[in-house]
C-alpha cells in the first residue's frame, strides 16, 4: 500500500487577489514559502498568455525561491516554450487555453493538436526539462501523450468534481448520483492504470476539494495532485498554513 501522494499547491489565485489592485500584496513568493513550510511537496502556477494572474517575474522569483518542486503550467506556444527553457522549472505542464474561459475548462486535446504538442514536448525535453500534459482520462489521449514524448500526464478531474458537488447537494436521486461518481472515479482508475502501463507518471487535478480528494488520492498509480482554488479559498478563513495542512490530511486519509 502506498504511503504518500505528492501535494502541489497551485497559488495562481494569490496572484489573482494581488492583480485585482495591481498591488504588491499578497506576495506570491511568501505564499509559496508558507505552503512548503506547511508540508506541500511542490508549487504550481499557470503562466497564461493573457497574464491575468501569474506574471513572468513571479515565475522568475519562484524559480529562485521554491525549494521543493516548481511546476509551471503553460500553453504549447513558442513564447511559452522559450520562457520555460530560460527559467527551467522542475516540470512544465502543457495545458489548453482559451481567452474567454474563467479557468482551464478541460484537458488538452493532444490528438487534435498533436503536431504542435509534439514539437513543444520535443524542444522542452531536448533542453532537459520534465514534461507533463494535462489531459482527459481517455485511453486515446493517454497513448498520444506517451507517443509525443511526455514524461507524465495529469488527469483532468473537472467532471469528477462537478459530479461530487452535485451528489453532495442532491436531495433526490441520491443513489444515481453516487453511481455516477463511482463510474467517474473508475474511469480515472482505468486511465491511471493505462498511463502507468505506457510508462507515464500519473498526476491529477482540477476542482479537487477537501471533501472529494480521497478517492482520487487512493488510486494506486496516482503520484501527485495539483490543488489550488479550494486551498486558497479556505486560507482566507483559516490561514494558508492550516489550509495546506488540512488538505494534506485529507489526502492522507484517502490512502488508508
């Protein structure tokens, strides 16, 4: 039985608060350090093309500050690949982007964008960088990500998160809601097994909370979880240290 799943805390929304006033506070660097002290195994940020929250200088500061593992999410564009090759985060995670979205809406369609994705992965890997791709828990996407040369895939748990929230709030059809959640959890289990068999490390993230993280953490092949909004939201009420420690405890309960 595995005893640990890495928790990478996404601190994008610390920057969202800062950018609301174009101020200096709250400090993304200070937030990263607090997360590490509280037990986070890594820090994740998304450097978007529109720079709506994390800025280039944030990534530069974090590269010099983070002592655990720095994971930078970005689109598979020439601009972003060049930034990654310059700043050299521990992992680069390729994600889809749309200028109209509030947050990332789903996994990268590696099949539809295979040529561009393969080119980005090749350039990053040749530079000695670890590459992950954020995808849906789908066998064809996993196989294409592996063929593209990725080292890791991050399974998009967005649908699982929506279903667990719906099940929690349901007053009728509770049994059918529970069945939907179990079916989606099983889909992630199968995808994780498939990815591991293809030689890929397995991570997951998107919409995971203190209440729904356990079953995903408990998947045998799961090595890493990227969680941001729920932790940052909780930190407004109880502080970042406690919010991270509570998520760490929720993940560990899922391993029992």
